C-alpha cells in the first residue's frame, strides 16, 4: 500500500516538473553516490578555474535515531 502511494505521488511530481534536477535522494536512477559525483565534478571545475572552494561535510545518517520520539511528540503536543 505504501509503495503504491509513493509511486502515485512521485508520478504526480514528475508529471508536473516539481522535482528539481538537483534532487538525488528518493528518485529513480539517482542516489547519494550520483549526488557526490556531481558535486565532485562541480568542485573540480571551480578549482580548475582558479577560484577558492570551502566545503563543510555534515553527517545526519544517525541523527534522528538518537531522538526519544515519545518525548518529542509530547513536547509538540504541549506547544500546540
């Protein structure tokens, strides 16, 4: 069921050109690896042109696994 809903939403987004070319995650034929490769190519072009480049890497892979979801949902309920 979830897969069918996801497919319908994705089809709608594609049909109406609502997904930017820069989107890699959760799109067919693209992944974190393709994102990294495109980023690397762009950085290489900038460096080759003689311009300086600064890069900051952030890793959110496990960030949300560390939240106590029950406590957070209770706080949001109180905020409403």
